[in-house]
């Protein structure tokens, strides 16, 4: 034959590993033709061979495919290593700084989501790449929106992603220092106090018109700031503005506010302060004080860069290099806190960790592994293009991570009693916890027949389109032939030879109750999907009672799942994906 079976196997395994465990006949043939042009003339002859090999490969798990590929084709490992290596593009202007220092600067006003993860992971990985430092800074200068619980929640989520930081800063502890720099800017004539009503201030900015406050002297401006700090002004009655140009083409640069009164207690500082810096002022100042070299964040911050650079220059600091990247969107669920908070308030979702959300806690609760999130973000990289993350894409990354981790168990959905006649009187079945890692041990299912009849539970789904006389293989046990489709189901022992289809099963006394939550898109066509959360019931192996909360498993022929609760009274799990 012009082509060997091993050659077909090599390309089929490689194709399957690259596509979440599913090789495609046409893709394998195209690869064969491109590598071996002589094949083109005999395609019809090799199609049966390719189809047969692809079917065999697709019957394996991804872990089994990888192990077989490594054993039979070690020369292909270096090829795959090069393909899988994730490289970030180089940072610009590195030579301007003594060392690369990046930071992640969230506001503690909610739980982190996939978009935050992008900024944090890229910042961390760049610091690591250049042997620099990665910093964590809490931008907590908007007390009305912030809560104490979010500080620690953010730390925990970053640690779950495997990130660590060389230094942590909480901006609200720097308020006195920020006042001092504001007074310096006022003294040098680069800022002024404005007591215009908020509506008038906004109108003047729109029109590019300077107000009378702009011409006041330094002494007056400093007096107003001191009165603001001492509580003489209420919220909205006075602000400090940077003096730039009221006709600047960037609307955000038209004498932006840098300090304002906020009449609301702070989660850490209480009522100690009445005046808080705006994000732009605090961010620019802290980046300079912490000697940040590169700032990585989404494109929505582009208009703010001019303000922050201006603040740095006025104070004589070197501004960091700003790198804006495209925003992430998640298919079927919102990322914006403004959209998530009403969903929680109205009881549509159960909290920030609802598995239908794309908060990191929601993803983790669904069973998405932190390493899958990191791999996805690294592949997306700092591209300026916005990216829609589909469930299918996220599942594909996660499947590669959890497949070698997750131990296997039987889950029998909607169980139906099957009575098997002429069965062996007793059988003890040892099934590996993971087919690719026998060293992990085995799970044992014990069966005992009575008067020639053995009873097991099978899933009602596996009986669809079956007829009397249909042959089935109970996985790891033996074959049966259906005698009828009544309830209870009657079958007869039909030998040990390996056949298809294979179905999972459980001994009649060998299972415990289980509920599995099925997660669908929260939003469909922009509206709440009433079927976004469903529950199916069934039985799982008795040994599942010993599983731990958060453990990732695979219910064979059903899907990967995260354990929510386990005990002798039953198991609750969230289906991650097939």
C-alpha cells in the first residue's frame, strides 16, 4: 500500500489532539495529501483505512490520544511543543526604564470577571517575562461603590489564577499624600478650585467655555481645597480641576476634575475623609510613585491616557507606557457589573458566583479550571481587537486541562431497572479511576445474582431507539440482549466480547442519589433565558460520597462536572461541559 496505517494514525492523533479529541476524516486526508502528494491519485482506496483509524482515535479520551502519540511518534513532540508555546509580543520602550514594573489596579466594587483576568494575567506574565515586578493596587477612591468584602475576594481570585505580587497598595491610605501633590499642582498654577454647579460645569465643558473660577488666584484655590477637606462644602458644591484647555479635542481633557467631595463612608477609612481623588488623578499619581513602567488595560481607557500623562509631566515624573487591548465579551452572559448587580438584586442569579456568570468565581463554580482561563488569555494576548469568547471555545481550553485531572465515575441519569437473566452468579468489577493513570487506583462495583437474575440500573436515555433483541455492552461488565422494553426492563446475558454501543450502569444496591445542574446561556437575544438552569436526577457510584467540594470529575458518557456537595445522602454537581 502507498501509505501505512501508522502514518494515518500519526495524522489522526495529531488532528484529534488539536481539536479537543475529535479527528476529522477530511482534515486527515488533506494533511496526507499535502505531506505525501502521491496519495492524491489513490484517495478512494485509502478512505476506508482513514475512516477506520479516525473512528478508533475518536473512541479514545484526549489523555489516551496524547499518551499514544507520545509513545508511537516521539519525533512529533518537538513539533507540537513549538506549536503550543505561547509567546507574548515584546513590550515597547523597555529601555526607558530601569526595570519592567506592571500592575493590576482594580476598584473593589465587585468580583473579578474574565475581562479583569485578562488585564491581571497579561500584566503578571509580562513582568515575569522581563524579570520585573508585578504589583497589586486597590483603586478605592469611590466609597459609594466599594465594599470591604471585595478587597479579599479580589486577592483570593488572583491567587486562584496562580498570580502573586511583589507589593500591594491601597490608594485610600495615600489620601494625605494625594492632597499634598494636589496643593503643589495648584501652587504651580496647573489646577484651580471650581464652585460652579455640576450642570453648568458639564455644559461649559461641552461648549468648550471657561468659567470665572478658572481665573481665581492660587491663594483662593488653596483655601477652597482646605475648606473641602475640612467639610465646609457638601458633595457637588466644589471640585478641584486640572487646568489644561477647554477646547481640547479630547473631551476628557477639558479641565478634568481631579478632586471632589464624597459624602459617604469609606469601607476602610470610614468618615475620616470628605475629599477623594478621581480615578485619573489617583491612577496617574500612584503609577508614578510606584515606578510602574507599563500599564496594560482595555481600550475603554484610551481617552484617559492624556489626563494621566499630563499629571505625570506636571509633577516631573516619567509616565508609564500605556498599552490598550481589546475588550472581552462572553457569549450568553454579561460581564459588566452594572448589568450583573440588578440580576443579583432581582434574584435572577444567586450571587456573584452563580455558574451562569463569567465572574471568575462563577466560572470556577462551573468547573472551569484557572489554568484554562490563563491559557485562553495568553492565546488572546494584548491584541487591540475585541474578542467574543464563546462557550465552545472556553470549553475546548478547559477540556484539555481537566481531562487528565478528572477521575471517572458512572452517572446513571433517569435510572431504569434492568433484570439480566442467565447472568454469572457473582461479579466484582474493577474500573480504573482514570484510564490513562492506572496508578491512581480503581473503583470496585460488586454484583450478585439471585436465582440466575442480576439487577442493575441503566439510563433511560440509553434505551431510546432500542428494540427487542438490541445488543448493549455494560461498560467493564458484559454484554446483554434486550428481551423487551417493559418496566422493569428484561435482558439476557450475551457474552463478554467487546461490542458497541457501550452504556454506563450501576448495581441495584451500589448507587446513591445525585442531582446535576445543567448550565445554559443566561441571555438569549439580549433577554433572560428561562431555561438557563436545569436539574437532572439520577444515581452515581457509592464511592462518590467521598468526593470533596470543588473536585472535578468526569461522569462517563455524560460530561465533566464540579462537585458542589457529596455525602452518603447524595451528590450535587454542576455540569461543566461534555
